[in-house]
C-alpha cells in the first residue's frame, strides 16, 4: 500500500513536470523565450508559480525541454535496436545509418533557431547541466559504436570513430544553435565527418 502511494505521487509529479514543460515549450516557441514569464507558464499549465519553479527556472526549463525530447528519441530507438540485426554493414550503408541516428536532432535544433540559440547560450554559461552531455551522451555513443562495430572497423576503431562522430555532432548542434549553419549545411558537414570515419582503411589492424 505504501509503495503504491509513493509510486502514485511520483507519477503525479512526473505528469506535472511534463505539463509544465509542454506549456513552457509552447510559449517559448510562440512568443519567444525572452518574452515568456514563469507566471505565464504557470497560468498556461494550470499550476502555481511555485510549482513551475520546483521544475526549474526558465533556463532549466529550456534545458529540460531539449533533454526530454532527445531522451524520448533514444528511448524509442531502444526497441528498434533490440529487433535489429547484427549483420555486417558496408561503409556506404553504415554512413547512411549513422546519419539516420543523428539527423532528427539536427532537424530539431533547426526547427526554431532562436530557441536553439538560447539553449546553446544556457549550456555555454554552465549554470544548468544537460543530460545531453551525460546519460544521453552515453546512449548516443552506444548507438554509434554498435553501428560502427558492424563495419570493417576494428573494435578500437569503432570506439574511436563513435567518439569522433559524437563530438562532431555536438559541435554541429551548437553551430546550428548559434545560427552559423542551416539544417542542410549541418547535415552536409556531418556527412563529411561520417565518411571520414567509416571509409578509413587505416583503422584496420
């Protein structure tokens, strides 16, 4: 009974958190990050300002919005990975598969460049930690390394290649967020990095 009550309260807190994030994201995108206030978010979500602040200030809400979306993509792909095969991949096929892994994130950042710039600014200031650099980083690195392990790359090469792609991905996301690259340019640049990694004969041992 006690355990059920604890689980119920936890579920209610998570539902409230998601409701606050949904309202924050809608207002941020409709009227701009700078113009949106905690009070407006509270009114839109139907909660108190204190409840909103328990989720986070505006910067924390923005980081959580991006993190929650990215985490949902990774979570959705876990089932696909379990159903997927382990058959070897040619470099060309692997390059396409790697792009498929990362393209949704590039597109998401390009969806609203103003909001992405705000996100990048929050991250650079370092006041709020993002799961993009923690648990979500581990998830993407695992996905990338699993893919590269199915190419002619050695195990060492697959690990190093995954890290190379991950850091290139972060740099490209931040560049898109700063408005220096559009979606097409970002995808083209990431494709160059992909081919640099998967086409390298010198990684074989």
